[in-house]
């Protein structure tokens, strides 16, 4: 029997990392997870179409995700439609299997809409849904010469909406010890916009430009007090300040950091990046700097490990992995390692692992998982969904919710004879349903989204 193609979608709140197993050399297409409206040419770009944009000034981003959860399914469907089309991945969903990621602590009603979209809108043959961190044991983040992935690990996933600390043992997430910090890439960009608008140029409508400045100029300070004193001594002439030449889209000139000794023309506008370079990323390590009553990242990691079995804590301290776009900020790994060493027991080794591209590490790990023969034993098939609905997903996918074994014991026994691995429901009342997309069989645009212009 020929196995279906596997479509891998790392469905982040800011960007989607997507591809087909075996294509593009294992490298994903990185697609903005948004409908982006340009005030310049009055055009709306759906996800992958954004690469056609020429004028990045005053862009408006309509995001399917809000506060870390997928709530606008019309917008998400419009992005997915273009992604699966011949203009991007060029896949026939009815002949494919899907591996897709979901947010940590995803709500039950939202999970059901995932199931409905996968099987009713796009008619995939089967699919597997999980969190990004749960894929890391199948990847190479902790790889070494003749070394197997460790049984115990801590994954720090710092993404668009939040930063999560996720302990994993024997491939399973230990949900009772997962920690969340309400700081992500979106908050950092917004913080930089406010600082720049207060001190220099009004950049409150320039999300794309400020995000590029953040990625080009910001770094995590190893000695925050020292760097702060340097920038206060002379705000325009010190070893830290950088001059960022703002883009000029009328002549298709992108923004960039000014080179030493470079002469500027009369039309150039310069933004000075002084202590903003390190005070913005500092929020991940000190959320109370902006009034968030939460502990910093190093303390969150230590608190998570202290909730784990005492005899295994040394293994967790020695295997801390970084994924997510924010961990790519220069100095992030060194700063976290230094702070963790002061919090760890003296007898424990502290090792923080990262890769050249932590933003796509979850995708590459998903490729490793989908390449294994046991992947198709873990999926929910369309036949199982048509028979049991979302119960098939709840029984097969590992979830964060507690299990009520007594309530579902009799119901589970009815399925054991069919070879279906069971999952128990938690019996808790469900939150209000999320807004759903249209029943357009997954081929056209979302009904609630129209092109402009």
C-alpha cells in the first residue's frame, strides 16, 4: 500500500513553517501567518503572497491568532488556502496526510475546530496534531557523535506570543511543570515601537520596519548595568549605539545598519539605536521592567525543574534546548547559561543547547518524526474521524488536560476491541466556541475576507 504524502505545517502565530516531506531538501517555506494590507498600493496579501509586496510602509497585519490562540478561522483559512495551492506547496489535500502544530494548553473547543478543518474542509486522509516542543526529541537539537537524544530535557520555546518552558521525559511533556512567560516577539516589537516613537520618529504604524530593526540591531546584554552606564554617558557616540538608515520605498531601498565612515545623502533618515538595543530583549529575563508581575526566564526554568523528580533533575539541567525566533537574538544563550549556573545546584552541570536556526528547529524535528515508520501509527485517519468525531483525536493525541479514568472506563472498553488507543475526557465544562470558518470545502478564500483594491 502506497503511503500518502506528508504535509508538515508548523503553524506559528507569527509565521508558518511549511513543506512536504521529501521536498525542498528538508527546508520549509516561511510564510507570514497574516492577511497583510498595504496602504501604499491598496492591496491585501494572503500569507505567501506577501513576497510580492514592494512597499512595506504602514502595513496592517490581520492575524488569525490572538493572545496565543487561533480564534479567527476565516483569516486562517484564507492563509491555508493559498499555502496549499499551486502557487506555494502545490499539494492535493485529499491524497495527503498532515502533521500540524498547535499552541500549548490549547482549548478543547479550538482543538475540535482543528479537526473539522482538517477532515471536513480540506479532507486530509489522516493527521497528527501536537505542540512544537513535543517534536524536539525526534530532531537533532541535542545530537552529538554516536549519541541518542536524552530521555530528559527542558525546551525553552520563545515565540511570537509567549515564552514557554517545557520539560519532556521519554518523549512526553510533563504538563504539571510547564511554565509560561507572557513575553514574545510581538510584545518586544511593540515595546521597541513605543520607545522609538517617544524618543525619535513616530513608528507606531511601522510594524514591519520596527520588526526588522529589532532583528538587525537588538542583542541580549551579558552585563546589563555596564551597558546601561555606557549608553547614558554619551547617547550618540559610544561603542553600543548603532545608526539604522530607514528604508526609502519610493526608490526600493531597504533599511540597513549604517557602515562605519559611510556618507549619507540628504534624503536619508537615521534612527539611533542606543540602549534600546538591549533593554528591549531584557524584558524576557526581567518582565517586571515593563510592569509584568512574572519571574524571568532563568527563574522560570529553575522553578520548572524543581517540580520534577529530584533524582532526575541533574539530567534536566544538563539538557536545556532553545527553539523559537527570540532565542536567535545574539547573546541569548550565553545570558541564560550564566543566570542558570547561579540557580542550579553546585553538583549539577548546566548546558544550554541551540542550533544555527532555532526558528525552524521544530519543523526539522517534525520532518524527523514524519520520516519514521511509526508516524502513521500515531495519526487519526479520516475514517476514524467520521466514525467518532473529535473523540478520535482526544483518544490518540497526548493532551495537557487531566484524565478522568473512572468516568470513561466503560466507554473506553467499547473501542479497545477495534485496536484504537483510547484517551479519557476531562469532564470539565468547555469554554465558548471559537469563531469558525465557512464550509467552502477548503478551496476558495474565507467568506469573511475580501481582497482590497
